[in-house]
């Protein structure tokens, strides 16, 4: 099972062997914000009962 809260490595090596640093916490935060943005309704729209109870 994949744990969505596992953080990746802070060092990435490309296919050409170039190593670069990244912030895994910032990457995880971007993914979470993107997911929340997909779930937000536009102004004036209401969620249906099925959407509110979906798991």
C-alpha cells in the first residue's frame, strides 16, 4: 500500500546523472493544495448528498 504522507528524497538524480536538491515537504504541500483545489466548488454551487458522503 502506498502511504501518501511518505516524503520522497531531498536529492534527485536525472537520467543524465545530474543531481539536484529539492524540498520534499514543499512538493507534498503543492500536491495537497492541488487536490483541495480540485474539490472546491465554484461560488454559488452546493455539494450533493452523494458528494458530501463519498469516501
